[in-house]
């Protein structure tokens, strides 16, 4: 154990490309989005030609299809909170979520929930390698963190819900000086926010509060069409960020690519 941790310490402190320039990475917390929502999500994301990491919460044929065709990576998005549909204990929640992405070795907890019991369990018993479970408000110079569990934690730079919660400007170019600083720039967004183009927190909260869990899990194209915000919203912000990154030729890496860049291996290795 000592030797392995010391090796990780050396690797994680090695100078990398993100110490010199911004390196972007796109992720999405699925949060029980319906098949129709995910269909519209992929209509947007696949045209943008990025390979996002989806932190999955449930079985989904359309997510499976996009994974099998190599358009996405998958991690798990366990809900450890009370009344979770994933289970009633940490172990039960983890084992439920692993079924949705059995190849995965990265996780992000719903609402960034984190205690040492979970990280130690995921690492020691389920062989997880890293996680992305810390949200920041456009923090510059983000580097990987060697968590006390021995897992690598890669913090989020921009999260749609955080941005809306803090009532920040939806024109991301107001914060362009932060986007162009060196560091890992994980852009995290939710299918519901992207597809419905949420303009504020209360907009999405109202949709969720007026639907039962079953109704939410089965939102249809018709509901999307009726309720979608067609003015300024966070969905367009995400699209604008992707276009900016591509137009300026900034490096884009998937989460797994970042992890293997850190440890100096390939995704065929088991480190």
C-alpha cells in the first residue's frame, strides 16, 4: 500500500499539459432523465462531436447504444441520500449503480455526497480508480487531487446547477478570463438543463415538483416541447462553451484520458 501511494504521489505531482494551458473535459450527470430527454440530449451532444462522460443513474437503451458505438464514456452516479431509488445502504446503492455501467471505474455522487466510508468501499472492494466529486465555481489551475482514500479526485470547473444557483451570468464570456487560465476544466451539465434550457434554478425545480417520480422518469417529447425555455438559458451556455473551445483549438480530453494521462498508462492497463 505504501509503495503504491508513494508512486501515485509522484505521478500526480508530475507537470502536465494542464499546468500550461486549459484542458477541457465534458461530463453529464444523467439524473434519471427519460429516454425522450436523452434522445434530444444526444441530438445536441453528438452534433457537437465531443465524447462526454455520462454519470448514469438507471438503465437506458439509448445510453447503452451510444456507449456501444463509442460516443460516450460512462461512470456511475450513486444517490446515497435518504429515500434513494438505488438502495438503503452504501453497499446496496453502489451495487445497484454498477449494473448500469459495469465497465466503469469512475464515479460522481448525486449532489457531490462524500464520506470516507463510500470512497474506501469503492476503492478497496469495488476497484474504483478515481472520481470527480468536488464542485468549484470556475476555479483556475485545477489539478488532480490525491484523496485520503488513495483515489484520485478531479474537481469540476463549471457545473450548470452551481452556475444557476449562484445566479451567475449565462453569457459565459463574462468569465472568459477564468476559462482561459491553465487547469483541468471539467464542464458538468445535466440532460434536463441542456434539453429544457433552464434559465434559473426555480424553472427546473418547478418542473420536478409538479411531476411524480414516475412521471419525471418518463417525460415525453410533447412535454419537452411544451415546457422548453426558448430564451436565454443554461443549455445554450453549454453549447456556447463547447463551440468556443473548439473554435480556439483548446485540448479536449475525456475523463478516462485525463486519468490515464496522470498515471502514465493506457485504458488497457489496470493501475
